[in-house]
C-alpha cells in the first residue's frame, strides 16, 4: 500500500497537471484552422459508386438544401468559396464510409487526387481519429478542395478542417501526446484498481477497473492508435467498434457507481432505474454500431437523451447515498462531477470542431482519465486510512495483551506472562538437551511488614525487589512476579555448582537491597527454592519441584537456598536429590 501511495503521488504530481495543462492548451490554442461547415461552406453532388473520380468536372454541384440517399451512392462535397492559400492540409475526422477520395484542384484546372478506403488508410491516419490529406506543392495557386465519400453513413458525422501545413504538424503532435498520456494513465489506473480489487476483495473496484479497461479500448480505437498494429480495421470497422465501446463504457460506469453503494442505503427503485438506464445504453450500442444509414444521427441524438437521463439518475442516487453517510458515494460524486458535466455538455452543445479536431471525443477521454485517477487515488486514501485504523486497533490490542500479562505494581510479567515466556525456553532446552531450572523467591515474613509498616511500605519493598530481580532477565533467563510476595526465575543451561552460586547470588543481593525509606532498619530477606531438571519437563512439574524446594528452605530457617535435582526423566526417581545452602 505504501508503494501504491507513492505511485499515485507521482501520477498526481507529474502526469495529471501536465495532462490538464495540455487540455487547456488544446482548448485555448489560436484557431488558425478553417473549419468547414458542411451546410454552409460546401456544395454537394451525387453519383453512382462506380463513376470514376475524373467525372468531377462533369458534376453539377448544388449549394442549397441537404443531400439525401447518399448511403448507397457517392456523395461529393466541394468548397463553396475559393481557397485563399496553397500550403493547406485537409483534416477529416474518421466516420463510416467505404472510400474517401480528396481532390485538390488548382487554378490551371488540374486536380490531384488522394484516397483512403475502409481497411486501408495508408500513411494518412493521425492520432485523434483524423485523416490527413496534404495538398501537393505546385507553382499554381490552389483553387478548391473536393471530398468524395462512397457509401457514407451520415453526413452529420462529417467534420473537416483546412489547416496550414505547419500548424497541422504541431496539432497532430499535440494530439498524439494528449491521447498517449490519457491512454497510459487509463492503463495504469485499470491495473492498479484491479490489483486493489483482488487484494481487498471490493467488487466496485473491479467494476472501476473494467470501466478503465473499456475506456482504454475506446480511446485506442477512436484515436486510431490501434491502426499501428491492426491497419485493416481502418474506417467503418473502427467507427462501429468505437460506438459499441462508448455505449459499453457508460453501462459499466453506471454499474460501477451504483454497485459501489451499500444495498438498502437508497431506495431500491432508484437503484433499479439507474441500472436500467445504464443497461439500455449498453444494449443500444449493438444496433447503433451496425447502422449505416442517414438515420444514424437521429438515433444517436435519441440515445444521447437516454445518456442524460442515466447521468441524472446516477447523480441522484449517489447524492442521496452521500447524505446518508456513504463514503463511496462521496468519492464517486467527486470523481464523476467532471465526466458527468462533460457528457451532459457535449450532448447539448456541438464541440466536435474544437480542441484541434478532437472535439467531444478528446474531452471525454481526458475527463475519463481524471475520473479513473481520482477514484484510484480515493480508494488508495480510504484503504490507507483503514490500514491506519487497523494498525491502531492491533497496537491497542497488543498493548492490552501486554498489560494483561504484566504485574501492575512491579511491571514484571505476571504468572500468565511468565508461563508464555517459559514455554519456548523449555522447548529450546528439550531440543538442545540443556538443563532447566526454576527458582522461586519468597520474601520472608512479608505479612509482618504489611502489618507493622502498612501496605504502602510492603508495596515499596516489592517494587525494590522487583527492580533487582529484573536485572537477571535475558535470553537464557526470564523473570516474573507470580503473586503476593513470590517471584520466579526460569533459566536454562545452568546446573550443579554454577546454578547453586547463581541462586545464592540472588538470595544475597535481595538481602542487600536498601529498604530503609519504607521499613527503616528492618532487614528484608528471601528464601529461594530451586528445581533443577534434565531433560527439561513441563512447567507444572517444574513448579511443583521448586515449590517443594522452597518449602524446604522455609522449614530450614528461611533466608537460604534449597535445591531439588531430578535427572533422567519425569517423576520421582533414584536420581532425585535435595541440597540446602545456608546463609
């Protein structure tokens, strides 16, 4: 998750500002291109598809009315006004046709033709879904430009611009950079959302990843980036695939937003309405992609109304869910505000001739990139907060567990903590065939200290002895206050004389503790019972042996060490012996 945070910091800090600046540059760039309005700047004529391009001079063009019946014929469009300069490039937005021929007619009457057809755009295709035709350089002025479409699906989808040659290079490069950056960010966002969905098992993140993937495919097809790999899809096939993917993206986006909200938080009816609108748009993508008639524009406008209704339903659903406390709804509204506004705007305002010819498609692609990055960053932030809360809960649980295994007075481990500590030590002793020893330390006549000097004095004595015993804590020895005035030490690796000297040093150092602030000049001593075993046995048996040794020390006069040794197995045996060390 930390690596993911760094990733999105890099994306937001570097790529996204550059992408937004590029979008501003596209919209604010000087409009030196001359947009050709089909209904105002072009005259039209029609012919049979089999007629040669050289029939141009024999055609009679009309500059009034709207052409019809061209979806099964050839539609000729010619500039109605003379062209004023010769260094021009014609940029046509891709649409559904079988063939497009462009003729540049010069003042001497000669016409130079360039042609693309479905499945073969050659070197004419450019990023941003555009086809570029460059007027050949001649010493004769350019007079007019003619476009011939064979089996054009819809005249309303034709968008063309005449651009100076130098500007065309800059615009094509800028469009390629914008599209490449957007597609790259969509790819990264989709992979990241999918990895999050798998890691945290959140279905809405999988839907978000699917939406990023569909938008990535749509952006690649619309911008013609795929033609570098699949040139045979140029033309109608790409336009149909892009239409289907656009409708699918809206359907998946609707499901992503609606299903992210917990069921039952908002009215089920509104949830169903929003999902139905999304499904209608997705299903409508199939017939809309297959239409190749003049009615395509009409059906597209009708579908646009359904898209707007879908946006309204989703916005209302998310708004109500947000008001009722859904964090996911808040994040989706913040992420979807820009794409929703863009989709609504492009269905109400014709912007297809803006943004260097990218128009509404480029705006949608940039808005989709914003949405994908925002949701991925929001999911990362929310999961990071959940992780912080989880870590805090674990820390609190660990602290509570530690308090439960600690003696609140001396801060030494209590009996529970002692048992947890000695278990791995005894296992290690058994594995390495090491001796183990339990030392029980009991303060002599401690009850009289409480009776004469008070419980506060008794607590001070226990704390002082606890601090002294704590010094022996180490990798081979663990210590604890087992209850009342009894302390315990378990050690491995020591036996015989070494263990006896260790026990005696404990007894003598406890006797040397200074308790004058609590009990005056009264001496405070301790009896030590030691259980030495080899091989190591379980704690309960070890404790019984140490307790017997402690009883021997008490019975022998206190302030002394008693040792119980048991070798060769568990339980009483002939090898068992008792040793008492007097002060």
